[in-house]
């Protein structure tokens, strides 16, 4: 009768024990990974979903304004900064004015015309905050306004006339051009360019958030 080799049996037992331990560790590691994955999925699918809209809003505002917008709870906050003005709309326009003066019954006259580039937008220097709650954005924006009126090219003189003793001079031309620029600004401020700037800003934010005005409701009032 052949007796088993004690050392051989011992080696096999040790190997089996080691293999069993490795299997247990692998199973334990797999369970741990599943738990971690489940927790991560829960966070991103449930917890994260509650803050994602305000994060998107902050990112959209930051990109459009070119400055940092932070998230505090359900609110996107823009701190007071040196951003000053944000232009979102520009138009070309024309203006024409009649400039005349009289001295001792002698009249002189200039009629001038010019082309101008108007820019409209917002002043965010004072900052702002916008709350995102239940699919609605609540907050206040500055009113859209005319930011600049710049001449394009040279002014055109339609008519000039000297009085008998009241002659036109370079200062008269400078005054006429100043009147022309002021008239262009007054015309711009009476136009709808400010309201157009507000619509453009809303549309840009909606586009950045991959939404539309139909599914992203605004409850925003403009500051007076």
C-alpha cells in the first residue's frame, strides 16, 4: 500500500486555500465596485439632476458675458465687476439736421447728413442674480439701452448758406456735426433697439442651455 506524500498533500491544501481566498477577494472587490458604480449613478441621475439647470444657466451667462458667474444653491450670481457694458445688437442708421443761426437779421444755414453705427446692450457693472427653480428663471436684468453711436465715414453737407454779414465758419460746421450725432442718439433711443437687445440676450441664453423659449420659462423683470 502506497502512503500519500504528506508534503504534497500539504502543498495542494495550501494552493486550494490560496485560490479560495483569491476568489473571495475578487467577489468582494466586484461587489465594492458595483456599490461605487451604483452610488455614482444615483448621484448623477438623481442628485446631480437637481442642480444641473442652474449650472447650465451659470455657464451660459458666463460665456455670454465673458466673466465668471458662480452658483449658490439654486441661484447663478454675477458679482459686481469691471465688465461694465455688453453689446449684443448693432444697426446702421442715418440722421439729418438743419443748423441755422441769425445775427442782426442775417441768417446762415447748414443742412448735414451722416451715417452711424448704433450698438445696444446692457450694463452689468452692478452684477446680478438669477434663480433657477422648477424650470423657471427668476431675476432682474438691466434694461437694454443704446451703448454707443459712432459715425461711419464722412458727413455730407446737403446745403450751406451764408448771410450777408453772418458768415459760416469752422465752428459752425463742428456745431452742426455735434447736433447731427445727438440727433442720431435721440432717434436710436426712441427706437426698439433696446427691446431687441433684451430679446437677443434671452435667445442666446436659451440657445446656450440647449433649450427654447417654449420649454424654458422666463420670469424676469428689467430694472428701471
